C-alpha cells in the first residue's frame, strides 16, 4: 500500500532498508548535491565503458523485438486460418460419398477439403440421431519435418466410434467450387441444391480449436435455443 505522507514513506523505507546515520553537515551537503544535479543532457557525463554497455543493451533489445515480430509474422503466414471460427460445408450426391470443406469465408479457397468413404445418405441418417462425432486419424511419420496437419493426404475415419473406411484430401476443383458458390450466401442450413440432381448439403459455422501440431478439432456452432444436430470433427496424428 502506498504511503500517504512523507513521514509514512520514510518509516516504511527505514523498516525494510538499513540506512547509515551521517552527521548533520554531511547530510545537508548530500541533499544540496542532489538538488544541484544537472538537468541538461550535455552536463551529464557517461564513462566510455558505461556508454558502451548502454549501447549493447539497446542493440540487444532492438534485435529481440525484431525477432519477435518476425516470429509472429511467420506464425500468421503459416496458419491457414486467421481466427478460431470457420465456415464448414458438408456436401455430396445422395448415393455418392460425402465431402467436408472448411473455409475462412465463403469466397476463400478451402484450407481443408476431404472426401470420406461414407455415403452421404448414411451420414444424413446418422445425424438424425442428433449427435455425431467424426474422428480422422493419420500416421505420424518418422521424418523430423512432418506436413502440416491440414495437409495430410490420407486419414482413417471413425464415426461415433465405428470405423468407416478412409478419407482422402482433395483439391478444390470446378465441381466443388460450383457447390460452394451455390451455398455461399447461406450462413447456416441444410437441403438440396436445385438443378444439381440430388446434391445434398449442410452448412454451418464451426469453432476451430488447436490442441497441438498433431491435433485439431472443429465444433459446429448451433444458434442459441436451436435443437439441431451436434457435429464435431477431430483431426489426430497418431
């Protein structure tokens, strides 16, 4: 707690520091020297060793700041997403395989696009239960530099604890862009795209949580009070 008066400050400092008593004249001379301390920078002299030390500390400080800024910039450049919330789209022909796409926004190219071996109709039926947990696992290779988790090409797939084949990473081609552009204005919803046969889709916002370089999770965000299905997707390198 700060001292309220100069007397309180003096008693506090005397309690925690050991002061040497000086004769009154010496004390007055010392106080006079403090009061007459030069205020102009040209009157303040620095010995060469002290000046060199101050310059070295300043150089180290500037170098540390520049390294920190470079590291932060590199981290932003490496991350495919700039925030923790992304747009997720599930789509596929009713009798075909389902695909997942995660985008920064509906105009950006998907940072993660995979095709599952699971038929779209089977996943729709599973989601009717109201709770779906999909886990994608890939092998951890022995090389020192592994690919980024979202760039892994092949995944083992589990849906609610049951193994259901493999998932393969895909590039976003014309067919995928046609679907993503068609549902672009939709922030959340599900249905069938008109004029595209039986192309089913489900679109929602997901919260992205990064556990480590070997684990990420995407949790579907339902509007408050909405009793819709709960969907979570886990990416694991084991």
